[in-house]
């Protein structure tokens, strides 16, 4: 039952994507295992479990930056919660659930004691591919593109003022950030949303009641009134050059944004206290920003907000991180009844709703369910069981259908469904699509334990998604050491082709598969004399995706199969290399 009309808070598509994020992106087993390692003092093990790689050696920090910096960094690494970082990272959404790509997230700065013009930061880099492995790279040092202290390039999320997003010592700060007057607007302390009758009366003037009124004004499309009620001076006038562009209306854009107007002022002041800056930007679209300014003393210390173009001088201010200006997705989902509060990350649940009882975390995979299929004027039940999709047909009937397909005859009913399930071609009933999606969404988010649980429950190992990719193609996303022997033992084809005509080895090369997986596929007998739909060889894929760790594969392909691959790529690659040198 929906608690709030969904379209008045967030769109159906966004709500569906966010729900999928909470259900699959941070698996409950990952949280449990990473927490066990972290609490035992094994922070490296916790990072590995949660898919966070360390791109630096902490032992080198003392020599480069001094003992004080090294000590502070080591303390932060011990208290960094990698699964909580995954939980709070910005997402692609709009039908997807993966991490926003190519972002730099600054976690902490370590002063200027190193004598360098820019201080070192603990920061991470999000994945380069939307559908690739969801692993993060943790780095230490200068942030690429930092133009002056604390001013980072677009695409950088500055979490220095939001340690509650990643530091186990500060997780209670999440409640302090979203609460007002001692409670979280629209909620009881046990995570139950307030009913319309329980909301504060119009005359109530406590902080939570004011925040609720501001949020409801925004929800009703009254943007100017919402800013005024929040104590923010709002100037909705666009520059002249922008007003002439397709009749742009900044307030119309703001009505669709999940911007948290009630806590904007506090977010800006918190960021100012950490970074020393008093002006920040919030992106509205590719062309305009909201400019937030605390420097105009004529307002009596009130926050001022206006709209600026990307090309204006004001657009050089640092960006306010999405986590600071966006409504907390968890609260949006709870308000519309899209998930129970028990799905929350344990640290998030304890911070937001101290009276809520666990256990916490997203659910594990459900058992396969029977699905009804129209077959020969009857309704049959098909079910995934014992490693295959089963239907009530005899071996003789199956042999007859296989012969009919071999001679080009039309196949329908249960047999068409079975073929679609294991080929990725054609249509599936809604129930089977959901069960297939369950498997591949868990694979997308690296939930090896969840995939193994589904296989133990009888999932067909030969299943393929709509891109004709099977579990061998999904290995770059998962723990291949736990899965590859089982898949090979089941007879899965190492040379199966996906929609790009890539084999599992080709996908591992092109989509970030670890070196160990590539070697394991080669040891299993994967062919190297293959090309994909664009005629690129494995050697050319190694070069295209700059896989320096796979130089051994490139050398072997070029030695054993000289000239294989695309001539156009060789010409393009040579010209591109010359341009890079210049």
C-alpha cells in the first residue's frame, strides 16, 4: 500500500530503480562478512569482501607525508566502512541500479603539513563502466583536477563534511543531518511514516514541523514558497541568454529534483566549516546550476540561492555533494511504502530509527516459483528445479520439438519458453523474467553468495539474459574462483557468444575482469583466435581498454595468430597513438 502518492514525491521509474538499488546493490551477506572482518581489526579483509581495492601502500605514506599524516590515515582506514560507502554512493538510476561512473569521492583531507601546494586526500574512484564490475579504487594523494585547495573538478563528491557516510565513528551524524527538532520529519522513531492526520498542525512551529511544511510545499510544486519557508533567499530569474533557450523554467526543473530544501542551509554551513568556502553549486541540468551563497551579508546571514549558467564566473565554485543536497533515498522509499525499514543497512537503521528492531539488511534470493505457460490450448506449470527449467512434457515430445526446430518449424508453448530461457532470444512470461533478473542483478552487484544460493535452489546454469550472456560472461562481476569450476563441470560453453559476439574471455578482457580470471579461462581452454562483432581481436581489446595487466595475452595472440583482427582498428590505433604523443 502506497503511503504517499508516488508521483508527487519521486517518479515511478526513479522509485523502481532506487528500490532495486536497496534490494541488490549492497547484499546482506556482504555487510555481515565485511563487518566481521572490520570489527576483528582486519580492515584489508573487509575492503576485499566489499569490493574496495587499495591503489596505494599505507606503508609508503609516512615517508612521503610524515608520521602524523600516516597515523591519521591508518586510523581512518581502520574505521572506514566499505559496505556503507557502497550504500551511499550516487547511482545511475532511470532503469538501472549501478554506481554513477567516473566519479571521484573525497573522504578526508590531511592538512598541508607535507609542504606540498595541495594537501593529500583519501579518495576513491567509482567504476568506469555502467554495467561493469562494481568495485571501487581507494587512493591517497592529490585529487586530479584540483584547481586550488578544496576546489575539485565537476564529477567530484566531497564527503569531508559528511563522515557519517563512511566513518564508523560518526554514523550517528546521519540522524543529526536529516532530523529537525529531535525527530526525523514525516517519521516515528521506529521507522513508521506519519499518517496525514499525525503530521504537525499548521500552527506548530517546531523545527520538524517547519521542515515538513517546506517539504510539502516543494512536493506540491510551490518552489518559491518552499525556499521562503526554509529561510533561503531565492532568486528564480535566469540570465537573459538562458531565458531565451527553449523557454527554460528553473522552477519547473526544481519541482522534479529530489533537492532537500529544508536542510540546504545546514548542508552549506557544514561544508563551509570544513572546506572554508562559502559558495557552492548544485547541478540542475547540463546547462545550469543552483548557486548557493553565504557571502552576501545584506541578507543578514541568510543563505542566498539563484540560477547560473555553466559558462558564468559563478559556475567555478565547488560542487555541493549529492549526499548533502539530495533527499535521503531511504526516506523517500519508506515514505511511499516501497520497502520495509528492515531493508536498511544496519548502521543506517540504527542512526535513523533507534527504536526499530532488526534484523537489518536487504533480503536474500527467493526460492524459484512455478509459472503458468499457455501451451497447446492448455495452461502448464513450468518451474526452475534441479538445474533446469522443467515442464510437464515427455522425452518423446521434447525430441519431436527439437527435430521440428532443426527443420525450421515453429516452436511454441513450453518449448519456446525453455528455448528463450537458455538462449536469451525471444520472450519470457513475466514470472520467469523476474526470476532470471533476480540472478543477473545479483551477479551485476557481485553477490557471489546470492548466485550460489540460487544455483543450490535449482537455477538453470544454462540461463542467458536478454544480451545472450550466461554465467560465464558474468564472471568478471563475481568471485570466479568460487563459480568457474562449477560452471565448467556443468558443461557450459567457453566459446558462447553474446550480443556483441564476444566470448566469456572477450568480456573478461573488455569489461574489467581480473587477471586471475583471464588466466583461469585460458587454462580451461578458451580460444584466443576470436574476434567480436566489430572484428576486434583479443589483442586489440587489450589495447583498446588499456589492459596493461594483460600484456601477456596480447603477446600470445600476436605471436600465435599474426594479423588477426580489424585492419581499421590498426590504422585508427596508430593515428590515435601519434595524437597522444603530440
